[in-house]
């Protein structure tokens, strides 16, 4: 089992560990998942995301290579900006969802999910022929600093990122990468830096009383409240972007075909319509409905399943995401070990996003 550069810091702070994507990762700390979740929404949480994979793409064909792998025109992506995208297979199923940052005219960085690292690398290698590019896995620590006080916390520690807006990126001396992004629905930053300096950097932030370390448990409940899909649950190779509700990341110019992987299948689905859809759900009652629970429609017909489910501490009630047939008849119920639980469809996100943009 691999560990991150911050493992000793997690241990010193009393983390409860568990396996995740081949790593021993902190699930929660003595504060507890509920309090960690609420602290992030109110102040600032620091998350260790060093298990995620950073791949630098460089060379004169870097933009063309990214455009081959992702359904958008990377040549038009501004420098020092990131965007959400994904790798697709030939059937337009999602191999992985990604954040792609343009560092310079001939350099991009792709951040991949830890559990998809090997297949993402193989996918990139399978399509590299004919492109003048080099791929490098960057071995750096990676931290997410999230919450309404994230900017102020970093500023008090000597790091002024006030000029950055959501999805702006920057490279700093000392091999440091900064993106104003995250996966909690809150304002925040993701910072990659050399592994040797990660503990010192995190420890300096933790001297601020507004900061707590946050584990994977609260990270999951935060992203669920924010209506953000998780690969391996809400996304997968048998699920298309249209079904997953993330087709907004595909420009109109790429919805009728193209030269990217999966273009033909994606164009057919745009033309013919999707067969399933991801929706937000509010289970009635106090008990959370977990992933893989069967969803039945008004006729008692199995029409899908819960893909993510849990308790939403911010709204103080259970929430869930489900993938259902497009013709499912309301109302819906979840089969919770033989007991039917009524599911109310809910507009996503459950908790509004609070990203910093040029307009706020």
C-alpha cells in the first residue's frame, strides 16, 4: 500500500486510515466527518490529494494531442486557464474525468483520478503516435485548500492569490503549481509542490485556527452536496457524458462529430437522444440511501440505481444521485433492503457553489 508525502503528518494528527486507489489515505481525524464537513463549509479545510496523478504534456503538438484525447479544441484554450473534460472510449463511455490546464503554448497538465492512473496512461500512450509530444508524470505532493476562508488563510501564510479567479492557474518558482479549483463546491485552491516541502507547507497553514485537516469521508459528502459526480460511482466506461449530465463540457462544435476519440458515438447520441440520465434525489425520512440501491418507478419497474448517496450535513438530510432510464415514470422509490423509500427529484446542486469569478 502506497503512502503520500504527508503520511507522517496525518499520523501525528490522529488520522484514521483506509485503502483508496492503492494508497493508505486519511478517512477522518479526531474532529470527525460531520464536523470536518461543516468546518470546510464555514472556514477552511486542507485535503491531501497527492494520490491524484499529474501528467505534463509538452511539445509542439501538445494542443493537438489534447484535442485528440478530449472533446474540445485545446488550441483555443487560453494559457493559465484550466477546464473540466474527460477521456472517452470509442463508444463515448467515460474513461476518466479530468482537469486540463494550459501552462504555455506547448505545455498542458492533466490531473487524473488516482484509480484511473494506469488506464489513463495506457490510453495516452495508445494515441501518442504521430504527435510530437512528451509525457511526464510529475511526482509532487498535491493539496486542496477549500472553504470561504481559503484565500485569506493562504494570504496570511504569505501566499497572495487574490487576483486569481475560478479555474485560473499559475506556476511559481520552486516547481509549484496553483489552480483556483477544487471538488467541494467551495472557493479554494489546489496546489502541487515538491514532496519534500509538503509537510512544512501544510503545517504552516494549520497554525491558523481557521484551518483543519479534512479526510476522504468529508470530501465525499462535500462533493455529493455540491452535486459533483465521482468516477467509479456516478461516472464510468459504460456511462456517457450525456447520461451523466456533464455534456456541458463539450462545445457545440464538437457535438456533431470530430477527430477526438469517441466522436462518432457521441454525435449519434446527441442526434438520437440519451437513454438514461443522472438526477439529484432527496430520500424521504432520516435514513441515507447508499450507492447501488435499486430505483423503482411508479409502475414498480426497475429503472436504475443510486450511484452516490449519503447524509448532507449542510442541509441536514439525506441526499443522493441516481442514474435512471429516460422514460422512468414518477414517483420513484429506492429499494432499501426490501423497504421502499420515496425519492423526490431535486435540482442539482443540493448546496450552491461558491466559486470566485470575475463577477463576484
